[in-house]
C-alpha cells in the first residue's frame, strides 16, 4: 500500500513541507543550567528525561513560543549518537521581537558575539554565546 504523505501538507516557498521542522541539539556539561538559561531567554519547558540521579539529562526539549524547539542533553549521557561537544552548537531562532530577547540575554550577562544589526536581506538580529560556548542567534528573518 502506498501512502501520499504530502496530501494534507500546505507547501511553502519551494514546495517544502510545513508540517515538520528541524530540532537542533545542544550538549552541555550542565544541561539543567542550560535549560534554566533558555527559559530566561523566553523558551518554554518541554519534555525532560533525566537519569537515575536526576541531574543527568538523557533527553529534553525547550520550545520556542513562536515555533520550533531545541533538544538539550548532558555531555556524558550514554548514547552519544546525537551529541556534539559542549560549546560546539549554533542555533538560529526566528523571533518577531529580537530587541526583547537581547535585553533578557544581556540582563543575564550573556556574551554578545554579534550586536543587534539590520541585514541587507531584511532581517534584524544578534548573536550571543551561552555559558558553555554555544552560539545562539535571534532574528526576524524567517525565510
């Protein structure tokens, strides 16, 4: 039996599916601390699966209220299939209000690695580095 997986999908520019999205993954020595930091930036708490000691994050998700999510896990989890070294992650997050996100980030002492700027392709955005070196970019460009 053949199933047409696109029959209920609204195509976007270029015919890409809009019923799926990307979930970048970041790895941390202190994954619970990273989740607190992301929450302070504006992410919402998603699923959290910890190990027996409740400090080891096997899998977790943080949801961006404007759409999308990111997976956050501990660097020392047993399954390293989806892990990157701590500090090697980079994510771009679309937001309608990058100024508010930047204000929250700087209030928390985040290192700004690219100040707020207007891009020639119509985006307004900035980049910060979290406590473990991962880079987070926020901007209005949604493709």
